[in-house]
């Protein structure tokens, strides 16, 4: 049986060119302040704020509008401790045995290692799972462009976190199967990304890095 299409009037933003230019400049200026921060405060974050952030990410486009994501929101200290212990075990193995010399050299300016205290310090952890398929009446139904869809949602999630005055970083211990076990997820879900969320520690620092210029990231065809 085919679902008949249903359409409603588009009700988007109506902004003048001049105002749009001002907004785009302001957004860029604000985005330039976004950094991956590893030093978190344990200052509480309002649940409603994090809820709004996750719901913003959930507005992302997705293949056939399948919305193939699950956001697991963790604030329980015991679960955060389990996640940290399992993540550090995998990270230690990566830093000592899995990573190539070039990889380790590229990480030197960032100053990372296998220790991940932020997994317990941050008030919230958001673990993003991609949904490879859905169960409908006991049958498997395919999702489409899952990696692309979840990647877009994660980008919107990171931006929403930053715009709310909070910090995060993208943490991807490899492999991440321990997250499926700890959070008791279904077999149609795969761990995709882990993001600690909170406020920056009072004396937090970040690496002195530069971002690529417009001409380095864009090729124009006029």
C-alpha cells in the first residue's frame, strides 16, 4: 500500500537580503568562537535546555524522512562512570597499539591522551545512535542515507549546544560497542558519536589552532 503525499503551506523565515546578510555575519562570528573543550565544570545544566538542544538536532533532514537517530541522554553518575571506564580502556589500547605514528604526531598539537575525565565531570552525556533499520510489525524496514542523515543531525546538535552557551567535544572511542551494551540498545542501533555537554571549567584552555580560509575550503564556479 502506497502512502499518499500530504502537503502543507511552507511557513519558513521571511528575511530581507540586508537583514539576512547581517544574520549570516553574526552567525559566522559566533561560530568562530566554538571550540572543542575538554575541561568541564560540574555546574548543573537545566534539563529543558538540553531537551531543546536535542529537539533542534531532531529537525535535521533525513533520507525519506526516516529520522534514523536515537539520542541517549545520560546524567546518572553510575552510568557515566561505566562509560568512562569502558571508553578509557579502548582509548588506552588505541593510543598504545592501534594508532599509527603519523596519527599520534597529528594529535600532538591538540594534547589529547587516553584519559577522559570529562565523561564523568560533564553534567550530561549525549550518545548518538544511528538506526540501521526499523522494526515494523516484526519485520525489518530499511532506513536510507543513515550516515549522512545522522551526521547532519550531529552537526546541528553541536551548533545548538554552542549557541546555548555550553561546550562539547566529539568523542569517538573505537570500537564503541560497549555503549550498546551499557545503554541496552536494540540490535538495529549502532553507536555513532558521544558528546559530553556542560559549561567550561573556569580556567579552561584550548589549543591555539587556526581554521582554513574561505579560499581553502571553497572552490567558486562563477
